[in-house]
């Protein structure tokens, strides 16, 4: 009989005398369609094995005496390939001073080697065949990152390695692709582009303000012209009094005034 776990759940059974060979799914069905039992040797094969199948397995052989064997099975998930990226998008430089009075500055490239969804692994940086740094975890489904700083003009070979007790994956560092110094011309170009963009924005704002002012002035002039057109002045006509005309008496008073016509 094959059993699994501390609960000793029966997962396979062989009855040689009765000629029966049976496998079971387990209480939670984790072994469904995964168990293959060898009728000759009694060995048990788990296909498409996963981390949930890790644990203690027991086989009990009954005869004149009963014998029990224990197997501890550890399942390691598939290892991803380490990914090496620049630790920052800009150029960073750190200076190191010598023991003498003069100090020398060296440019360094900051790198980061990363893996995701791993467990029971070790992530390491190597310079050639020499181990530089490493980090290990025993948890499942965790993300790991390991930093490294190298000189821009470094000629040595570097690699990032992830491994567990049964396999490993290696990614080699291409310094020329990931690490390059910031040239003065590049910095100057960036500054000029920023200044040009700012100047262009100011010109656009100034143009908008001028257009608005002109429109307002035109509107004011039109309003003034409208008000002036509302009043029309008529020149009065004066007539000389004629004493011989019988229609106008000497006693009558005649007054002349300015006439204003409004529309």
C-alpha cells in the first residue's frame, strides 16, 4: 500500500493474490489522473508533479511480517531565467578617493538581477568563476533582486545565476549594452531641447494674449461707433424776420433752438 502525508492517506494499493491494482485521487483530488502503478515492481509514478505533491510518502509491504518504508519528496518549481536590468534610467557616478592627497573619480554602472515567483532558490552574482554575492530564500512564490556595481570600462565577465538543488539558469552580463557613460553632448542636447520647449510655450502664451487684447479692442471700437451712430445732429436754419409779412405779428415771440434727432 502507498500512503501520503501525516494523515497516511491511501493513494495506491496492490493485492497480488487477488490480482487487483488500484490508485486513489486522495481526499482533495490532488492525485487525480496522475498516478501510475507498476504491476510488476509495485513502484508508483506521479506524472505532472507539482509543489502540492511534496511531502512524506509511505509504502507498506505485508507478508509474514509487515515492513514500512518512508520517502520524503521535495518538488522544486521550474526556474525562470534571471533578468539583468540597469538599476536607474540615468547615469550615476560615484567617486572614490585614493590614500594619497589626490583623488580619482571612477564611473560605475548600477545593475539589478531579478527573478519572480521562485522558492527554495539561491540567486548569485559571479565575476568569472568567483562568487561576488548571493541571496537565498526558502519561501514559495517570492520575488528576488540582487544589485551589482561595475565600472563602465570593465573588461571582466559577469553573470547572474539562479539555482536550486537540481538545476540552474545563468544570464551573462553585456556591459556594452547596459552600461554606457553619459556624454557631454547628450546632456547639452537635453538642456537645449528643454529650453526650446519652454521658449515655445512662452511664445504660444504671448500670441494668445495678444489675440485676446486685439479682439477686445475691436469690440470696444465697434461699441463706440454704435453709440455715436445713435445721435444725429441737425443744423438749424435761421430766417430773417420780415416786417411786411402779415402772418407774423410784431408782438409774437419766435425762438430758435438746436434740434436733436434720436434714432
